[in-house]
C-alpha cells in the first residue's frame, strides 16, 4: 500500500495543473468558511481570482461552487473544495486524459488544476449548467409522473457507453449514481443516424460523469485483482458488497441498474434472489416492468448486469446491451422524434425552475 501511494505522489508531480504547498491556505477568506460567508467572495488561487457565485452541491467532505475567473462572467468553473485535502480525484482525471479516446473523453468532465494545501484542496473543473440526472428524476417525481421510456433508453445508452469506455481502459468509477451525472443537451436535433454510427459525437451527448474521488485505477493492481469491502452510499452497493463477496466492475454496473430503475419506476431498486438448480442464485429486481414498456430490452439489461461475474472485462457485454437499445431506437422513426421532444421539454422545464 505504501508503495502504491509513493508511486502516485511521484506521478502527481508530473501532471500539468498540479500545485502543492506544505502550508495551510492563507487567503483573506478561509476556504472552509460556511457557504453564506463564501458566497460572492473572491478567492485567489495560483495567481487567478475566482469569484464564487452559487453552490451547486455539497457532499460529506466536499463543497462545490460555481465561480467566474478573473472577472470574466463568461468563463465559469466549478471549484470543488475538500477538507482534508484530497488529490486522488485529480489523479483520476489525469488518467482519463491519457487513456480515454478524444471522442469519448467529453463524457467524463475536465479538470484544469488542483491546489493542494496542508489543510484543504481545491479542484478547478469545467462548469456544466444543466444540473444532474437526479434533478431530472426528481422533477418527474414531484409531478407524480414517470420519465418517458424513450428518455430512460437514451440515458441508459449513455451510461452503457460510459462504462464500456472506462472498463476497457481499466478504470472503475466507484460512485456511479445519478447525482454524479451532469446533464448535457445535444447541440442540434438527434437523428437516428447518431445511434447507427459506432462513435459518439457532441450531437448526442446527454450525460457527463463527475466525482472521481472513489475511482479505482486497475493498472495500479496486479491483473485479475478483485476488491472487498463496501464504502458505497446506501442503495448503490452491489450484491457482491452486500454479501461480502469479491467485486470489480459490478460496483459500476449495479449503479447503472439502480439508476435505470429510478428512471423507469421512480423508486430505489430492491433485489430478489431466486435459487437455481446448480445451487447458485439468480438476481433480479423485485418490481415488475410495465406491460407497455419494451420488456425484453429491460429484462435483458437487468438480468445480464445483476448476474455478471468478475470474470475479465465486461466491455463486450456492455457493448452488446448498448447495441440492443440503439437498434430499438432506430427501429422506429417516431421514437427519435419523441426523444427530441422530450429533451426539449425537459430542458425548458428544468432551466425555468
Ligand atoms: N463541474 C460541475 N458543474 C456543475 N455542477 C457540478 C460540477 N461538479 C459537481 N457539481 C455539482 O456538485 C455536486 C457535488 O459534486 P461532487 O459529486 O463532485 O462532490 P461530492 O459528492 O460532494 O463529493 P464526495 O463524494 O467526494 O463527497 C454534484 O452532485 C453536482 O450537483
Ligand atoms: Mg457526488
């Protein structure tokens, strides 16, 4: 373990944007002040002035602020302030920069720099203005409406693509939940061509995955390594974690199932375990699917991902699931039209709220 940490420290110093000081943060306004004190204050980091605007989110250890840079109201960033300091997330972002292809890279957020002090660290990231997938799910719940199936399919394709990309380069996100997915809107109308092609384009990007603090870099471990233990938010721990068994990619794929379930049913997923003749168990969601959904697609998604073993990469399985959803979307012209309508409606209603 000590070796691992030493290697990472050597790597960190080499990365562009890594700024480390052994002193505590000495700016005029302490970074750990309550949110109401920090609002509209200007803080200085690495020669730049950041004016803190609002606060899109607060977690257990981190506070995230929207900020403008050097008085330019068009240049917006998200500042993630963490106490105690936590440079790991920056390490994960730089691994994404080197390992993920240019075409897939926008799905995972960008960081410009990190400032690490003795007491606190600040990560400077691109700011995305449209809220999270959790906001989208909640906006339907307050109206007591379910998300349209076509939207659930679209976001499921996005998530399958993300995990296929990450897992094939030896990265586990480790905190795959809807408040870590920032919503994006495609620059133009989505056409069925965008789902026929193999590569993504900004014309169909709908999500951006952030919060890499629990990310796992499999390259730091011997090949075939598996993990034990459960540090997940309740409701997102995979069955292996719940049953104290070894896990790898299931940490993320279980999260994907929970999110798909939240979108479809508006509730957290509960799992039922059915014995098989060979003594093993079959895992599936307890709540049945609605008859008018495309039941076969969803059944296949949940039964495949909830029963996946830790046997090597799951990228091929994720790809074939994604293709089944994409083929369905392209099978009927009206579906893609409906998707565009639903996205336009969602964007208007969430941006006005
Ligand atoms: N780049 C960004 N642009 C806009 N909003 C963001 C951005 N990054 C984070 N947010 C918002 O801030 C919230 C918290 O950010 P994040 O998930 O990174 O931290 P956290 O959950 O507090 O971290 P931790 O899990 O380490 O406690 C997110 O759920 C999202 O609402
Ligand atoms: Mg988070």
